[in-house]
C-alpha cells in the first residue's frame, strides 16, 4: 500500500472509529477540582423518531418527528425541553396512493418543510400465499414533491428553483440545515456546492461553490461553516463571500496530528461552534478562537456508542439540550446539560482500562459501567493511536510493563498483542475464574473455551470471541490436507492444474503469509528453554517459500489473464497491474519535494498482523469463480454473517465444502479480545465487575464481525430468523432465503444466486465444531514480527536462508533471555 493511500485510509479509519486516545497515568484515588456538567433526562414523546431539533422564537424549542404509524408529529416545548405539546400533521393525500415523507424539518417560525412522494400501496400476501408483487416497480417513476405545513395545519406545495444548471430539486436534496435568520441551506447532489434559500419565499439567495469534497456543514450566527477532512472554511451568509479558514481550529482537530474526525453540531448559537467525539463535547468560540472541552465523554452519554445524537441546541444560562437515539433502551432520550459548580469535575474513585489499540466493545463497556457506577471515573487508556508520532508497539508495551511492574498499572487489561505468558509467570494477572464460573455454571459460555484457559483451577485471561482455522474449497481436494507439508503440496498442485485461477481467494505478501500460518504452524519456533528452534524455522522457511512462490506465480498469471480480458473489453484502455508497496519502501515525495513520512507506520504494522493472523472467510465470493470453484479460502469465521456466507456457498455449489484445520491432534482456536485483571491493581473487585459487562449477552450482541461470541445465548440469537419479514422458504434445501447476491463476470455477464440463512442443522454443526476446540492459541508478536521480516528478505531473494535464520537468532537473543 502506498504512503498516500495509507494516509487516505488513515483518515477513513479515523472516521469509522470516531475516537481518540487517553495517555497512561497513575490510578487510584485522587482529589478532584470542582464543577462539571450534569445530565438530567426529561420525559419525552414515545414511539417517534426525531427528524430535526431547532431553537424557535421566544426561547421555545421545536422538533418534528416521524411517528411509528408512518405520519409526522410536531413537538413544541416552552420550558426548555421538560414538557412537549404534540400535534399530528395531516399529510397531503392522493386517491389510491400512500404518502411517504422522505424528510421533514421544522423552520424557525414553527412551520414544517416536508419532502414527500406518493406511491402505490403494497398489500402483503395472505398466510401461505406467494408474494407475486414486484416491489421494485413500486419505486419507479416516483415524483418527489416539497411542501410547507403551516402552524394552522394547512399545506402549501412549493417549488424550489436554483441558479445552477440543475433542473429542479433532486430527491437527494432532503437534508436541510437552518440558520438563525430563518434561511434554509442544503448541499447539491453533486456535492460541490451549498445552496442558501430564503426561509419565507424559498428563492435562492446564495450559492457557495466548494473547491474540494466536504464532509458536512453547519451555521453559527451569520456564518456558514464548511468542514472538509483537512480544512474548515467560513462564509458570510449575508454576502455569500468566503471569509477564510478557521486555521487555529483546523490545526487542533483536523489532519494527521489527531486521532479522530469530530462530529459538528448545528446548535443555533450566535458565536459558538460545538462538536463532539466519544471523548466528549467541545466548544470553539468564534470570537476568541479558543477551544475547550465542556463535557467529558467518560462521564456522559457522549461517550456511549449506543447513544446516537439526533439534535443539539444551545439554551440560555449555558445549558444545552441534546436528543439521542438510545439503542440501549430502544427509545429517544432527551437530556439536559446544566453546569453544577458543587460536584467534583472528576469522581475521586478511578478504574483504569487499557488496550493496545482502540476497541469499540471495551469503549461501550466503559460507558455502561460508568453510568451504572456514577461514583467511579472509568479511564480508558490506549497504547497506540492514529497520529501519535513515533510510538511503536514496542514503545507502548515497554511503558505498560514498567507501570505494571511498579504497581501503577491499569486495573483491566485487554491482552491482545501483549506478552500474556510472561505476565502469568510473573504473577501479574489475577485469577478471574470466579467471574467465568458464573457463566459456565449456567451454560452461558462455552465450557470447553473455559477449560482451555484453566491452569491449576485458575483462569488468568478470557476472550470475548474466538476464531478457528478452516480451509474451504472443492470437497475432492480437502481430505488431502492433514499438516503443513500437505497444505503446501495442495497449493502447488492447484497452481499447476488451474493456471488461470487464483489458488487463494485472498492476496498474500511474504509477511502476511507468515502471519496467516502462525497459529497452526508456528508453535514450534521456540524450544522449551525459549531459544530459537533453528531446525523448525529452517523447515518453515523452506516450505513457506515453496508456498509463496506458488501463490506469487499464480497471481502473476491471473493478473496477466485479467489484463488481457479487460484490455480486450476496453480496447487496451485498462491495466490491471498492481504495485505492492511495503511499509519499509521509499517514501513518496510531496509536491514541494519533501519526503512524506507516515507517522502511523507502527499502527499499520499492528493492524496488518491482526488482520492476517486468521483472515476472515466470506465463502460466497467463491461462487464468482463459476461452477468449478477451483480457488481455496483459508482463515476463520468472524460472525453469523460469515457463516451465512458459508452456508450460501455450500448450497449453491455442491462441490464445495470446508474442513477444520488442526495442529497435529490439537484443535486450536484464536482468542479475540482476551481480558485480564491486574493482580497488583488497586480495584480488583471493581475490575472483575467491569469484565462481567463484556461477557453479557447484551454486550456480546452489540459487537460481532470480529469473531464468534463465547456467550452461547448470544450466539444462538444471532441465527434466529425474523419470521415477521416473511422470508421465502426453499423446500428442497429446507432453508429460508435471505436475499440475492449478484455480480458481473469477466465477460460482462450478470449472475445472481440466492443467499440462504443457516437452519437449525447448520447451527448445531457449528456449535459442535466450537465445542470441539481444545487449545487456546498464543502469539509472541515480537518473535512473529521478526520472523515475518526475515522471511520477506529470504522470499524476495534479498537474503540467504542461513543469513535470515541467523539474523533472527541475533536480533532476538537478548529478548528471549529476559
């Protein structure tokens, strides 16, 4: 991956994570300063979905909501959000048609702007009858309309006009933002301009041309603020002129020096710009250009990933009203924030949680625990973060190990990527068997997983999810694989017999190939005395090079074939050559001639290892190879979706099958999100209570897609079929359909296959396989990284076998002796 691409991906990852890091520090009890914002929940309307929230005249607050009956409701509060008057809105009607609102926004004067259309009603078939209607036809030739609902309930259709080349309003123009002067703003469908409409006449007042792609925009007083990924630009809404960039704010919250991209809020403020991350709510003063945190995410709903903010307004007396969609309780939450100078800014009692990388499940558990224990400040510390210049995995681990050894370490540790065996040997991890036994005694956690972690009756670590290795391909070839040698021989054979097909449905570089093989075939790299097993490494290098050579030559042939196909199709206008740039290659040059150095280099390395240790299998992609399905897939299931994909592949192609791969007689599994408690910590009982949160059914249901949950109840519920959706049942296969999957082959022909939902027999097969797992795999990341690095040199012809092995011994001698 090139440096430029990695930089772009870094931004994308930051958008997805929406998080930042908190540095390590001492724990325990600490006297706090006084004063912070306090949450107070107000009772609000039930069974509605908020469309927008706005400050009205005379300090009123207005909302418009979609009700569960499919209509709209107007909501007005005259007491800052404590109580609401509701008025159902009569929508426009057309005989024989249903009215569907695409969006709705309350205007400053209380009127409601709606974007709607009429459609033919759909009548569900009677029970036992087949649905013969074509739902796609229902959405053809839809005419989108715009109207204003006046305060007396009357409806006026309106026309939008623009000064650009657009013809009328596109249905995509439905998300409107309101300025304090009543004007309406929306972004064009093409995403290169923002249009300002008069709030009374709906005529165009200004159009703002945006030079580059922008993410969002908001209004502060008489300014339009446009947010790009690296810029924040201000425009004057009275003149339509650009005023310049908010450079101080850009430097503080955008670019490569931060770990998150903020969410900006349209609050109705005249002078303050508000934004938030999971770390909390922040304020930027447009006049003083000063930024400060107002509300700590660890002490509020802003840190709860299950709370999705729908609206936010600035009230009088430095108070705020926030509307959240509360996924925890499946309801809307109206929360008032007021400053109380008589409460500690941070609770004196602290519980410290640590992970090497940011983890969404841990972040959510932090929020849940903090809400249930308001007297405790739960501090989430992250070893490595995006944009943290110069911090490597070794640096982060050294800092953590020093703190733990000194008795100042975190209370709860996410152990993925850490030297767990060393911690156990040194007595640094607490026995948590009492926590796990609460679940195993009720058959809520797979007991065999607990047995795999039990040492002399004690459990020092436990994962929330697992993967197990499998090989997917034509059933006629799978039985030939029993060990590493036969695995390599099969790949070589398939490469010769199917020269135009890929051996593996995934790409492997020399490093990532080593990562992927480690769990099954890297357990003998060390002797019992922790010295390098030179003979084992020699054998591994030789066999892995054979495998890599077969894969690489196969990919070169495949790429040339695809290049010929596409060049023929597009008359020579396409090249499929792919340049693979490793992280240690030369840096690109910026346009000014300076070298671009990726400060996230250490992060890329860690994520690359995590991704390839056991690559996720989505088996239905093998169907795109045609009926012969001559490619292999190697890796593990990461979710119920992954298993649905596997079932779909097997039912659509009877020649496909999969087998569990073993390490000799050992059925090994890969732990994911393994947790432990610091034996030297100051809050061990509280730490155990925190860990319990991560093994609950609710917590396990929130986060899947990384592995198979160890909570059996959550596991089974992930495969429950919602019969209210009336899925079609296939009598021949005894499976429900979950939809269809389509693709276009190299000849331009469209293909479509039905996607099947796992049935009870499928789920029981998977349960049986999970319950057969006996050995918890471990990772020595320092050893793995060094072996992968030296194998790359050997595989690419930059080092001899002897030199590569000797370099590993020399580089790891001191480390392994510790």
